[in-house]
């Protein structure tokens, strides 16, 4: 499970970042996969996610790519919260701003 390394109240998320996660958590039923993850990614940055199998990398990428919603926390893309976006708005944003390469064949 991915956990924040510092308490959430000590995390600083730059609101000017292209991607800003603030205290993101994700659970599937009673299984917590992400717990209090905060992250800022400025424009033109390269980021790598590394970790053991089952650590939550794919879940985090699914949230970053707007394929799934976090259980709690806020995800801001280009300064706007994605929480209140409807399915149509999310699909349009994925169409215009994101690219995916899946290991297995997938249709979006």
C-alpha cells in the first residue's frame, strides 16, 4: 500500500502544478490501497513510479489518468479539481490531455 511519508498537514502541494494530489486515498471495500498520498508535478517534469508488486502503482496511475476516482482527497489537474467533473467532462479531458499505453489490450 502506498502511504504518505509525512503527515498530511505537513504536505505542501503547489497549486500551480499541472498535477496536484492532496491527501488521496483509495480503498476497494475494506482493502486500503492508497493512504494519504500527496504529490505535486510541475509542467514539463518526468516522474517514475517504482515499488513492489501490489504497492498501489497501477491504482495511482488509474487515478492520475482519470480512469478511476479516489475514495477521498483532492486531485487537481491544471489547477482545477476533478472531483466534481461528470463522466462526459472526464472523457473529454482524457481525450485532450492524457495518453495511455496499456500492458494488456484495453478499449477506453
